């Protein structure tokens, strides 16, 4: 039986590596975006902000969300240096799993209840993003808790470069069941890891417009994604 071809909103697996993967031919798709990555403002990040800017230019990324662990300082600095490139974000550790805030304006304190962190993000006009939700190797939520928190969740990461395939597949099923927007995240901790996976979306005018455009994003995962490191 012939396998169905990926459609809009589904990952597009490319045999090419990194940024030589072709852009979508859809004339409405204008922005290549990576929503989950780290700089040396994270305790485990390796790259400077300058390194990230240079790498984005090399691989053709138009927009990145810098989501350092428990700090927004690097993202704020990046927004000053490269405002057209930057979505200000943070990956905050809660008392349970981790939560990413996108389009935020101030730091998310760590070790709060997840409900508190998500409410803070929405109070700033931002979007809530649950990374690697079912990864057994990293801090994550119990499945029942994700379901309980569903009304507060905007985006579920359905592909993380460092998750096992079964964990990504389970996250994708969960996003469908909860009717949440899906995202692909490189979770890059070094500049050279950028440009291996990304999404292509129509340009947007606001966080809410971004969320709506993300529903029909093209997810691009290259052959080199998830090679060389385990987060």
C-alpha cells in the first residue's frame, strides 16, 4: 500500500542536509522559523549571540525564538542586536515539566506551578509552548497533567531533534487529540545545530496571527537533524 504523502502541517522529511533543503513553492510561505534553541546564556548552551546571528544568515533562517533555560536576558539582548530575527522566549522549569513562553516581555520565574507560568505568559500577550512533552529522559509532564493543562496550552512540540522517534510520534498524536498547534523545534544548544530542522510559515502581524499561521506551517526535518548529540 502506498504511504500518504505529507501535507501542510505535516513534517516534510528531506534527504538533503541542513540549509540546502529547498524552500516551499507555496507563494504565501515567507518565513523560516526555529522556535526552540539556546545560547550561552543557558547553563548548557555553547554559542554566543553573535554566533547565532551568523549561523542564521548562513542557513537561511528568518526568525528564531531564543528560549534559554530560566532566563530571558539573552533573548532580550538578541532582540536589541537583531530585532527582525528575534522572537523573545524562555524555557522555564516549573515544579513539573518545562514550559516555553514565546513573545514574552519579561522573565518567567522558575519552579512555579505550571498554571502560574502559563498564565504569566498569556498576561504578557505571549504564547505557551510545551517542549518535548513525552521525553522520558528530560523533565516532562505526566500525560494526565498535559490534558488537565490543555486549556492553557497553545503549542505542543511534536518534533524535537533530540527525542526518540516514538516520543515525537506520541507527542504528535497528543497534539491532534487535544487539537493543539504542532511545532518542530531544533532544541539547538550550539550554532552548528541550527538549520537542520525548521518550519516555514506565512508572515504574521501579531502573536495570535503567528499562532494561526503556524497551524498550516510546513515542517522541514533534514537528514542531519538529531545527529551528533543527545540533549
